[in-house]
């Protein structure tokens, strides 16, 4: 299959001088790409859908595995019973903890997990805390309505997150009812104040004293929530808290808020592996679609490419035509898909739709760039197969092709 | 008059290259859907396999799950002598007050830690669950800090082998045996003596739930009414099987994911199939013209191309089923189990992922729908080609 016989002077006649007046190389590629409009559209759409899916999967994985960052999360500490989170701690521990050096403030922090009104799932959390101590623990929180003092004064009131207020159309002074699931008691709370500005503006905080009263002074708390004097003091505080209750009936495990969140996530199971493998399959399908479309497009004009070859265009140039077309189509698909996904996810209120399961769902620039790179590689990969077969076929064989 | 099927079948084979790509694409979509559904199915079937038809489970009114329920010793004392409850050969009432607790244990291979469910049971509790079989070692002795764990759990957690030690805060529990629970929810549990559990977990006056067996159907009805109507008790009673059948919330995210991915990926696959079929129609213009001249109606041409699309994607569906069956066989052969956190008990549930015949049928049907939708427009186009110019085309 030597080209020498059919290309009398391949190098001596640059294709640029052969081209018909009025058609540039770019115009030629563009015309070719769009001459079968339906196919171009279908290709772009299928690449777009796959890219959108890929971006969505990556965002979902990020949402599930990376807890939202908060500056003070690194020097806030959660101390739970070493047995497990479900095992309470004795309330008397507070006198020991607050005396430990490096501890700025500590509050009980008990997950109530009640059902709001007639709901059947706990769609946002309620925590019992000590309001007077808790103030120093939600540093980022700003009071939007009502006053913090009003909440501190009224034992039957609560501090509500702004997101939940919006979601249910609540206002200060409204009365809320919660049915206990973990605790055999129900709560009746009045909204005293609204906060916003923390990483999670959904929660409801109420007086631990109220829970104690309802539970007949049970003398227990769910966990301890601490804040250290400074970021440097954190490691020391962790050690001291753990050591203080060693060999007691309620041993404690203290960790930073961030480590606690990551530990909680790791309990869900291997989310990364699941999403990683699904993404791999999506990318694989994407490659199949593009490769098959490109080879269809090329096979259709095998004869033309043979003609171009006969005219003196070299393999390199033919490869460039094919590459430009395939790259262009897949990048166009990527722009539509990734842009579409970004627009879609940033315009709908997912937090409301998933009842607070997904909060941020931010399509980050990094994720979009990854999607773009995948699409670019795809465009290049899809051009390889057809180019090889074009290069391999002799002009005579190419001209004979009917299909 | 319809075209012979052989015509379609040979057409699909002769264009093996495009066929291969389309088939692989559809296969990928189908296997993703089947495998995700298989995860959900595993959780659902573990719930469905749990519980004996004749048993009743009693929990606190208002609690969503056993782990959040509290039953006092007083309530148990009242309930235990209800005459509707069956008695065993030794004349003891078949009723078991149990404690469900969670301990945090390290996973094998240093992959962090997770919560495990510990159940404090009584000897009657074992009688009430005949499907749970001891496979190694022995059962825990009452009054001892011993635990018999599920074999599936032992594969996942450090120190759960016979002779190993579980840490519950300052307390140590010795693993003395392993059991198998036939793929039920008990496969995610470790069992110990109920009284010891109450001591370790500071629940001197509390249990989580009561499991019991009424004498017969009539006793079951009267006991259910009696407990439900006794406002002072504040307890909820339901058949054990019903209770577990409802504990499938963990499967929901997998079902949602399968639905979402299935939809999005199948739209992509429809576009790909459409592309292939349009190209097929375009390259066979003359052939179609010939068929029309021979007397085949437009309808026959439409049906012909639809059938071809369905064969094409159906092949993909078959390959997808084969792939997922392969993954399933591998998983079963290697004894791999899956685990995820149950948000109701906050403990890890271990389950087997199950590719069942109905899931494969679903996948196959799904692939055929993709083929049908993808080839509809190209088929219509083929039927509308003007006969004369079609004949003239190259």
C-alpha cells in the first residue's frame, strides 16, 4: 500500500494552493461537520447529556463526601461516648470539662430527632443546648429576627435556622410541635429568634433544661460541644478531654467537628467507589457514542477523503480535518452539557426538593474543568480510529468504496 | 406483507462495527441500571427475609425503629404473663425482652470505623428466631460478657473473629461464636445476654422491644387489640414480618439513583441509537427503494426498521444482563457483602447484592424501549423516501 504510486508529487504541492477560491480550511471543516445537521445535532446532544451526567455525578459525590467548610469547625470539638454516638454521657461531666485548660466554652449538645408536625421523616435536626453557653459556640451565626436574649429567657422557646423558616413560611412567635422518636416525649416550642450565616442554617436549638424536665431529670446529655481557646490549643484539649474520663463508666471520644463529620460520612459506606465506578461507565459510554458517530461520519465520505488524498493532501492534513471536526463536535457538546448542568443545578432549589438531604450541590469550576477535559480527550480519541483507517486505505480502494 | 426477520438480523450483523458500538453503549446503560437496582434489591430482600410469621414485636408508641424504642421493665412484667402468649415445652412463656444498642467498631483493613448493632437477647429470643443458626463456636452464656456475632459482620469488622474482643467503652466483650441468619436483618447484628447488655449500657430499667409468640391466630388478634387499647402501656404492637418489611428506607437512595441515571443515560443511548439508525437508513436508500418497488408497503418498511432497532438494542440488553450476571457471580463466588448505614438505627446494615431474573427482564425490556424510541424517527423517514429518487441514489 505504498502511497508513492498514487501521489506523484505529494510534498511539492501544498494543499493551500490547491483549494478552491472562497473555501478556507476552517470553512471546509465546518461545512463537513454540519452537512448532516441531524447527525451533528444528535452527536452534540448525546455528548451533552453524558457530560451533564458526569458533572452531576461528580457534584453529588462531592456533596456526599466533603462536608461544608467552616473556619471555626477546626477548633470546635465534639465529644461523644466512646461506645457510640447513640450512647448518652452523664451531665455531671460538664464540671470537669469546663475546668480543663484550653477550653473556652462547653455546652451540652443533644440530638432530639423529632418529627415535625405530621411528617414521617426527620427532615431537619433539633438539638438541645444550653443557650447561655451556646452563644460562644455559634460564632458565625447572626440573629436576623427576634433577640438571642429572648430565647435565653424563655425555656419553652427555640432558635431557628433561617432556611427552615423560609421553607415552611414560619415567623417569630409561631408554635412548633415535635413528636419524639428517640425520646419518649414530645416538644412544644415557640420561635424566639432566627439565625443565619452558619454552614447549616436549618437546625432548631432549644433549652436542654426543657428536655431534662420532660425526661424527669435523667441526668444525661447526647454529646458535648466545645470550643478551644485557639486553633493551637485544639490538640491539647482533645487529649485532655479523652484522658479526663478514661477508665470511668462513660469514656469519652473527642474529635474536631470536621473529623466528626468525616467520620459520619465514612459510616455511610464507600460512596466514592460507587460514584467512581458509575462515572467510569458513563465516560465509557460517552467514548463509544463519539467514536461510533465519528467513524460513521468518516465512512460516509471515504470516497471524498480518497479524492483529497489523490489531490495531494497528506495523511497529517486529513487527520487534522477529522480531528478538528470531532474535537469541535465534542467540545460543543461539552459546553451545552456542562453549561446546562451548571445552569440547572444553580437555578433550582434542591434543598427544598430533597427535603434538606442535599444542601449546596455546587457545580465547582474544578468539576466543570474535569468535565471539559474528559470531553476534549474524547474528541481526540474519537478521531484516532477513523484517521487510522483513512490513512491505511489506498486511494484506489477508497475511490471504489460505495457506502 | 412483512419482511422476513432474517433480513433484519443479517443487516445488523453485516454492519458489525456500528452494531458493536451501539450494543456496547446500550449494554453499559442496562448494566448500570441492573446493578444499582440489585443493591436496592439486596436491602429490600434482607428486610423481607426477616421475622417469623407467628411473632409479634412490641415497641414504644411513637418510635420509628426498635433502636429508638424504650420499654420499661414494669411494662415487660405486665406483658409477660398475658395468657395469649404461647408456652414452650418447659412451660415458660415464649416472650423475650430485648435491648438494641450501638457500638462503634473499627472496620477491617483500617478503613475507619462504623456503628454495629448489638442485641441483648434472652434464651426465649433464640427460640423465637429459629432461622438464626450457629456456624462456629457456641452461643454466649447468660451472665457472662460474651457475644455471638453474625459471620457477615465478622468479615467486615476488626476483632469479630471467634476469640476476638469487642470494646464497648471501658467494657470488653469476648466473641465466642458466629451465626448465620439466612440473609435477614439479623446478619447485621451481634447478640449477647440481655441482662449483661443492660448493665454495660446503663439501662437498668429499660429494654428496647419485646418479641413474643401468641398461642394461635385468635390469641394474636386478641393480644394485638389488648395492647393497642391499653393507653397506660403506650406500646405499639405489630407482626414481626410487617415491622421488618417497612424497614427499607435505606434502599430508597439506590432506587432513586437507579431511576435518575437510567433516565439520563437512556436518553443519551436513544440519541446514539437514532444516529446509528439514521446512518443505516441513509446508506440503504437504494435498498429501501427496491423493497418498495417489490411491493412492500410503507408500514412494512417502518416495522422492518423498528424491528432492526429493537434487535440492535436488545442485543445490547442481553450483553448488559450478561455483564451484571457476571459481576453478580463474581460477588457471590468471592463472598463479597455490601454495607451501608441505616439512618434509622444509625448502624451498618450488611446485605448481599442480588441480581434476580426480574431485574434482568427489566433491563432487557428497558433496552428494547431504547431501541424502539431510537429507531422510530429513522424508520418513519425510511418509509417516506420517494421511491423513484431512492432507486436512483448511489
